[in-house]
C-alpha cells in the first residue's frame, strides 16, 4: 500500500498519536500548545481525513468518543517526506546535504553514522 501524502496539521496529529498512543479527538486537540491549538472541530475533521487515508484507525469507542491509533509508523512517514523532498531535487541528495552542512545541522557524528550505514548497505548488496 502506498503511503498517504500528509499535510503539516496531519503530521502534527500523527505526532501526537506516535508519542502518546491511542487517543480521542479531544486528547489529540489538547496536546497542541494552547497558543497554537486548532479548534476541536478542525482536529476532528482532520482525524476523519487521516482515517479515510488509512493513516490512522479507530480502535474502540468509549461512550461517544472514538479512540484512534496510528496505522502507519513515524519512520514510514518520515521516509515518504524525505522521498518527496529529494524528488524536488531530481532525486539528488547533494543539495540537501550541502544545506545541512552549511546550516550546521549535520554533525560529524551524523556523517560517521551515515558512513557506517553505507558500508553496511554495500556489504548487503554485495552478498546478493
């Protein structure tokens, strides 16, 4: 199944579910910072959209409240976003890496971890 494309607000709602687990619409809404908190009905609408996209699912009902949980992992959603970003650069990672370096967001430790991952991937591909 292809992963759904998620908006910023959808990702924020997903983050609440990934961090806190199964939650009602009210619980999700209350996890937003008070100054940035969307209306309950806004969160409810977006939750139902996420359910239609199969990004979340209802797991139970308590009284009138439906409880939802993430149906896709944080890792899968992050990979989708990164793939979308790279597609803007024709699939090239170099402009992204250059920006991360210039902005100070890429540490030497990150580079070492990436190097280890590349070596491991090379060994796995070589074994096939």
